[in-house]
C-alpha cells in the first residue's frame, strides 16, 4: 500500500512538471511569433516634458538697495596731550576708559610749584618795570619843564641884550654892559642845549622802560600759560578712551594721556566699487544725499538706526580700489566706534524695471520665456542691479510674459515644459520679496518692562550684548525681530 501511494505521488509530480514545461514553451513560442509578426515597423518616441516654475514679468518703479559693510568711527574726537611735563598730582574722579566727561571739567593737574615760582618772579619783574617806567616818565616831565625854563631864561637874556644896545646907542650905556649881556645870553643858549640833551635822554629812558615793560608782560603771560598748562580740561562733553596715565605718574611734554570721543557724533566709513559709486552721484558729480539704514548684529539681534550719506574720501588709498564713503549716524544709541555694521543705501529709483530671481538670468543675459504650446524661447534682457538673490532687469519686449524662475541644464530653447505657477503673488514682478526694511513697533509699558526684566536676568548673555539690547528696548520704537526673538526665549523656544 505504501509503495502504491508513493508511486502515485511521483506520477503526479511528474505530470505537474511536464505541464509547467509545456506552458513555458508555449509562452516563449507565442512571444517569438509576436515579434516576428511585428517585422520592421518603426517605433514612435514619446517627447519628454519637464516641470518648471514660471513667474510673470511685470515692470514697475523700484528703488534699488545697495547693501555693504562698514566701520563705525568717531566724527568728533580729541586727543588729550599735556603741553608740559611733570608729575601728576591730581586726576578727575573715575579717570578711566569709558568715563563720561563734562565740558570744562578738570581732568588732571601736574605739580605746578616751578611754574608758580616762575610766574611770581615774572610778576615781580613786571612790577619793577612798571616802577621804572613811572620814574622815566617823571624824569622826562621834569626835563621838559627844565627846558621850558631855560628857553624863558634865554628870552630874558636876549631882551636884556637888546636893552643894553639901545642904551649904548643913546649914549647912556657902556660897552662893558653890552658885553656882559651878550655873555649872559650865550650862557642861556648853552643851558637850553643842555636841557634839550637832558630831555632827549629822559625820553630815551622812557622808551626803554616801555619796551622793558612790554617784554615783562610777555614773560608774565608765558609764565601764566605754563602754569595753566599744568591743568588739563575737557574741551567738550564726551566719553574718555585710551587712558595711559595714573595718579603720581610722570608725563613728558606733549605726551598723549587719553582721548575724548563724542558718543552723539558718529559716522560709518564704507568702501564701494567704482561702478557702485557712479550710481550714487548726480549729474554734477556730487554725492547724492541718500538715506541709509545702519544695522548692528548682536547675537542674532539687529540694532537698526537711520543715517545719511555725507561725503567721499579725498583720495584712493595705496593698494585699494573703489571709493571710501562716509555716512552720518542720526541716532547713534547703542553704537560705538569700531563696530562692524551693515549698511543699506537707497539708490535713485529706477523706472520700468522688473525684479526677477538671479537664477532666471544666465551669464549671457538671457532668460527662458514660455511660448506657444508651452515651449521655451530665449530672450535677452538688460540686467541693471543685483539685490541679493534677485536681479533688476529691463525687458520691455517680454513685458507681461512668463519666464522660467530657475534655469537648469535640462532646459533650453524649444523644450516643452509643464509650468508651475505660484498660487499667490507676494510681489507684483517676480513673486518674491525684495530686501525688506526692518519693521519697527511700539511696546506697551508692561510688555517693555517684561522684556527688560528678562534681559537683565539672563546671566548667559554677554554684558556688551545685554547693554545694547537694553538701549534698544528703551527707545520709542523697537525692531519687531528683536521683540519676537526675546519672547521666544522667554517661552523657552
């Protein structure tokens, strides 16, 4: 029985294998017959269609924004130098870097013992010169009066001689009396000459005394100036920087001991290419007074303020190119000299231009335009500016048509595409936003207090960043980005 069962099982398996082989042979035979039946009939190739994002070309008036980097500098600063040398005996309270100074405040005083002694000696010499001048003027006055008396005496002697001669002519006088009168007149004339010499000497003495007095006054003025130079005062209100002196130290003449910076008078120096500079000047070659947005990045938070172009550097530095331009900071709260900032300069507006993605324009200045049957055509455009990832172009020939936003090696003229259009237009010309200006918002008193308390209580934040953010929060209008980031941190985001 077992032998019969095994025989039947083997027979079944053999039959199954034979059936499968027969089915396989039939399938192969059918395929060969079908292929032979097709013969040499040509095969039709199917055109490949690529998906591409397209944007409409819409021209408008656009104000280009030139974005560059610059360094904050002090527009008004003063080096503190002592005109004379000596030992520092007194310093202003808090005479250190960062100290705030008032105009006219005493900064330091040197040992003035020698200068004071020189001033006293000069004052004494001046008093002596003044006394000498008084004596000389008195002597001159007396000599003048003596001369006048001698002249009167001479006139009397002359009249006496005339009288004696008149008496002699009438026979009542004598020759001896006439000779005596003549001798007296001669003596009077000699006395007048002597008095004139005395007056001339007195006047010369007076002139010498006046000259000596002038010289003594100059000497006294120099002594007082040296005495005044032992004290150093602040020429204007500002912040102290680069302090190199301490109480009790010895300084030399004209040694630099510090620097005063006016924190309310700051500017930004930045360099642009020659082509960019040509876009910032008018027809007369003068720099346009264009508004500038100045931003300082502090740990991902921007301190933003407004500014204005003021002047251009007088010369191009050795080994440098382009032009150095200066912009005044209108509200420099939170900025310090030496800060590296970002500037966004508004150039003159351009009319009839379109804003497109930079990936839409190739190196030859052409774009791919969507044509009939959704096939691409190549069209030239005039590229005017680059705005980050966007470009400003002028293309009146393709106004209103759609262009490929992102060119790839697979796309070219004559290629058929499946256009992908944006659902909503965020920008009238290219569906993308131009570089946006930082949004400023006003805070309520409660919201401002919460943000300030959070910043002051954050021990992980650097001191410099904390101070600058607090200055920014104390302003009337605060950047929305700063508020959003701080509130996200408060919520643990």
